[in-house]
């Protein structure tokens, strides 16, 4: 039985100042791979870390609709347009599940949205890059959704139940997204010289930002160690980045495209690819809000939120009327 009642006579955990028996029981459940559920006792820092990660994940899904939404009216065929429309809509759905998961931890939707609009909360750096050609839509599906899957498959076993369960559906949809991106790249790679050049140019521009999606190197990641202990994260940033490179290089070879990294070589001893240095100064600049499209993305998001105010007001008025009718 877990309780949030604080009893001052109980021994206290020296790190958190919370009752030691509760902290120990929590740690034991996590170590035994049990899911922690919304009504269970949890350390305050665990709750805050989850709200941070889940809400930023939700914001990434929502802002992630913009670079691709930009191409819905310009897709090269009706079929590609219908597929892209469905994909972008899926990303919006992922954002909504994730906001709901964060709400189970006591965060309110308004607080989370305010944090995004004010720049207090982050969203993935990758969505601050522009989509210049149709090949960028292929590259996003192939590389960005590919990186998202690599990161999110282990999150199906994250220790917080509602987040883990949301990830199951999200991963199924992301896997369709990755394939639609690869299918666009394949069509371009098998097309004219100009189309092949367009596909290579998109790969050149999206490769390094995709590797940055996994976050800073482990030795510069302030959250990884504790999040791994609490099984919020199941693999580290560097482990996932390596897996992504190893899975993606053969896919590029199949397309006949070259990865823009002169240092990329197969390391027989490690059974993995060695790859070149990532420009972390670019990553930190984008995190700080200096990304190419950062202003455009937040301006568009705020406008959509303001333009949708009447829908939220109508929904609230409808709900209030329904409640009043039920009481009467
Ligand atoms: N961008 O200590 P760590 C998608 C921040 S969904 C911006 O390593 P952590 C679907 C980090 O927040 C993509 N900020 O942090 C889609 C922290 O700052 P904070 C999103 C980043 O949390 C596809 C600081 O740096 N996926 O693509 C980034 O342990 C196509 C230190 O970092 C998720 O959110 C970054 N790339 O590990 C949609 C997955 N990386 O918060 C549309 C869930 C790090 O302390 C189209 N999240 N930072 O102020 C995670 O797995 C983790 O949160 C990490 C970061 C791995 C992203």
C-alpha cells in the first residue's frame, strides 16, 4: 500500500528527504520491472522528470507536424498527399496521448502549453530545420521517424505505466511513417538524375541533425544516469545513436546514397560503425532557440492555439451545460 501521507516520525531518505520506506519500496518495484501507476507513491523528482520528458516529447510531436504539414498541398500525387495527411495527423494524435499521460502525473494541459509557448519547455531540435524539397519529406520519414522509433521502442518498457502503454501505439504508427519515408526516398533514388541529387541533398542536410536527436553524449547528459536507474530511459543516448547508425547505413547503401560522413567505417572488432564527430555547438545553439525555423515554429503554434480558443470555449460551455442538466 502506497500513500502520500508524510509521517514525521519515519526515517527519511537522505537524498530526497522523503520517507525511506517509501523510497526503498519504490526503488525495489522499479528494479523488479513493475510499472508505476498514477496512484502509486513516487519520489517527487521521478514525477518531475517524467513530466519534463513526457511533456517535451508531446511538444515535439505537435511541433513536428509543421515541417511536414508544409508539404501537404505540394505532395507530388494524390496518393502521397493522402498518406502524408494521415501521417501528420498521427503525429498530432501522439502529442495528445502524451499530454494525457503527463496529466496523470498532475501537470495541467494549460501549464504545459504555456511552458512551450514561453520557451521554458523544449521540443526536439530536429524540428527547427527547414523542409526545402519533397525529398525532405522522405528524409524525415526515413531518418527522423527512424530515430524516433529507435528511441521509443525501449520506452514501451519505461517504468511509468501510462507512458509505456502510449508508446505501444505510437511505435506501431511510427513504423508505418518510417516506411513511407523510405518509400519516398526509394522512388527518388530510382528516378531521374535530378531526383537522385535531390534525395542525396536531403540526406546530407538531415543526417547530422538526426544523430543529434538522441541528445548529448552520455558523459554530458545530466539526466541519463538517474533516468536509467529509475528505468525511465532503458538505453542511453549514445547506445541508441549507435544502434541508429548501424541500422541506417545499410538502408542508405540500398538506396545508392552516401552518408555525409568521411569517417564512417565498419569496425570489425566492435561489430559496429565508427562515425565522425558530431558538431555539438550546433546542437546546443538549436536547443537555446537559435534553430533556423525556431521563431517560425513557435509563432505558428501560438497562432493555432489562439485561433482554436473558440473551440475550447465551446467545448467547456457544452460540458458545463451537460453537467448542469445531469444535476437537475
Ligand atoms: N532536442 O540529459 P539529457 C519524434 C535536452 S519525437 C532538444 O540527455 P534526457 C516523432 C534535454 O531535454 C522526438 N532538447 O536529457 C516525430 C535536457 O534538457 P532539460 C522527441 C534536447 O531527457 C517524427 C538536456 O538537453 N522524442 O521525432 C534534445 O535524459 C517525425 C540534456 O539532455 C522524445 O522526446 C533534443 N534532441 O534525454 C514527430 C523521446 N536532446 O529537459 C513528427 C523521449 C536532449 O533538462 C515527425 N525523450 N535535449 O531542460 C527522451 O528519450 C529523452 O528526453 C531524450 C533526452 C533522449 C530526448
